[in-house]
C-alpha cells in the first residue's frame, strides 16, 4: 500500500542536525512528507550535512506556525511520547500505530505522526490535539530515545505495514472521521458553550478540557455527528442567554 500521504511532523525541533537525521530516516523508509512547526534553526547547513542524501526532503519540507495548521487536513494524527501523563491518552504500540496510519492513508488522505522537542517532548496541550499516543517500548530505567532513533523505528514499522496485503490490513472506519481542523472548531465551540453555562466556575479549566478532548478523540466522530453536537451546543448557549 502507498505511504506517500503519511506526514512526519516535528514540533519545535531544537537542533538542525536532528532535522537532517529525521529526513534521512524517512527517506530510507520511503516516506517524503516532512512538516516542521516553529523550528529553532531551519534551513541550515547542519541539517543538510546530517541528511546524507535526503536533501530533497529538506528542500520541500513545509514550515508551520502551529501544530493545528500542520495537521489540520488530517483525520488521524498520532503523537509519539514516552512520558507518563497524569491523565493518560489512548496508547498504541508501534506496530498498531503504523497499521492505522497506513490503513487510513490508503484512501489518499494524509495521516500524521507527531514528535515533540528533543528536550521536553510533546506538551500535554499538543498531545491533546492528537487522536492517539504511541509509545516505543524500551528499558524502563532508560527509556528516552533521541529524535532520529524514534523516527527511524516508527518509520520502519510504517514501511513494514505498507507491505502487508490489503486484505490483512487494519479495518478502516466505515465513515471517515472528522478532520483535525473540524475537531478544533468543535472544541472551541464546546469551550464557549460550557463557559456560557458557568461550567468552569470553581473547576480546573485546562484539565477538564483535556479530558473532554480525549473523550471525543477516542470516539472519532464523523462530520454528521459533529453537526449534531454543534446543534446541541448552540441550544445550550441559546438557553443561557
């Protein structure tokens, strides 16, 4: 199955050499769509040197100001993180992560695999924008992989998943889930509606919104379901006025 529509997204990469290493890792596994969110230093000769023949990926890499923009046209975005979270997300193993990315990209629509900054990884708010989280199993006493290694491992799994016969591939949703940008609009509407009802008075706003995002991300509503939810929120907002 083709994997041209699988996007690798790096959020705030600190070192240009790591961007080059990621480009090389991608090209060895037949991936070519690289997106960068607020890179500290790019373009850079250090990135070119580390890319070792993958300069073409760097030249066509797209730079975005926000993660929302980088994954807005995707229906599936999976964030890579090894850190334990106070409120855990739906976690996939690397093989299942790859199978889902490949399966849904087979429809000709982009899917995304998202990585955070080298020092800190994805922030909670960034992981909340992803549909699922993937965690690479490693030594519990020393589980942090460098960015290039993490990308290489997951790109390998994607490459292997792309060689799986279609009849053995992970089943795709019967109805296409909403785009990430549609989900972002819904979450904005949800927050406004809850605000209008005084829901957050005395509540922890960010924690509550994070929990609600994970709830709806697990359900992966399609556009028709989102319209129903928007209608309900409009009624809540109207009743509060």
